[in-house]
C-alpha cells in the first residue's frame, strides 16, 4: 500500500467530536500520514453550545506555510474543512499553489451551512469566497444548503431529482467539475450521496435515521478523503464514507447525554474492514 501524506486544514473544537478531532484519527485509521493546520481553536463547536471561546490562528498560518516550504514539506492531498474567515480562504488558495506535490488532490468541504442557514458568524460574502476556493478544488463535498449559498439557488426542504440536477449544473457553472453532494433525500426513509465526476452521475442511497448528530459532515469528508487516498474510486469512497457515517450515528442513538457528536471511535474497526474489501 502506498503511504500517502495529506494535509487537513480546519479548526480544533476541543470538545464536541468534529473538525480536526475527527479528521486526524479517521485519516490516520485509513493508513494515511496526516498533517494538520489548525485554522482556529474553540473550546467547543458552535452547535448547541453558548459562551464558547474562539482563538483565530490566521496570523500563524503563513508562518507555518513558510516553514514547511523551507523544509521542503509537501502533500499528496490537501483537504479543507471549517475555515474561520474570508482571509483564511485566500490563505488556503495560496497553500494549494505552494505545498502541493505533482497530482496533489485538493478536496474542499465547504463547511459553512446546513438546514437552509449559514453557520454562526458567516454571511454571503463568506459563501462567495468559499465559491472561489472551490473552483481550485479537484473535488468538492457540499450539502444542498452550502450548494445553494454558493450558487444563489433557492433552498428547498422538499425536492426532486430535477432540482438536484439543477443544483449540480449550477455548481458546474461556478467551476466545480467533480462534486459529491451529501444529504440528498427524496423520501422520509432514505438519504444518500450524489457523486458527479465529470459527465458521470451516480446516487448512493442508504437508510435515513430519525435523529442525526453534530459533526457527521466532518466524519463523512474525512472518511471519503482517506478512502480516496487508499486508492478507492470517488463512488466507492463516497459509499465507504456514507456507510461509516451511518454506523457512527447508529452507535450514538439512544444516548441522550451524547447529543453533541457521534461516537465515531466505536465504528473505526468497521471503517477499516470497509477499506480492506
């Protein structure tokens, strides 16, 4: 097995099982050398918590980048998640240009919105900046809400395949060729992932659980990136990531004290089994 090196750029939410505290262990479990570049440090994630601390690390990012360039450190893949500002988005674009090995895979999870709303602290200007970053990516991993904010389309809670195709076309018109659209659900019992790679579109469907969890987008994106670097196709990477994310949510159901995240650690053996098939 090739030993690949990936850089993941996103925040550290010290408590709450999301962002780097999810990405680092999942990517490592996939057998990938994982390097982290924190965009910010928060005491908890922003979903369901109040009074959390936030330290912006924007001033540190160029210094770390410069040191890595001096040391000749570069990457087979770069995967971005939650970025704290438009300024950081511009920094990531420069990192794409300076720290990539030949054929580096650039994966952007535009983690900024869900359920029709932007996350705390973000606005349309941020979404526009994220759109510009996604144009530099090889693969983008938006949910439908994020896709709508990046394209100006109306967000719909109920939709059909024609609407999803319109969303995909709008993303392509904004320079995104390879798209993994998450959380696509046409009924109350199932949900899935639409994988559009070039001209080919597939839909991987699985059951829908009645209660979700915070951080599942980060779980999916991390598992997808790890599977891709293990040599899986985009479709198989999405399938592995979706199945693993579902298992993580299932393992968290019924525990009222654990509403802040999904018990992703308990399903890592399952992820490894999926990767080895």
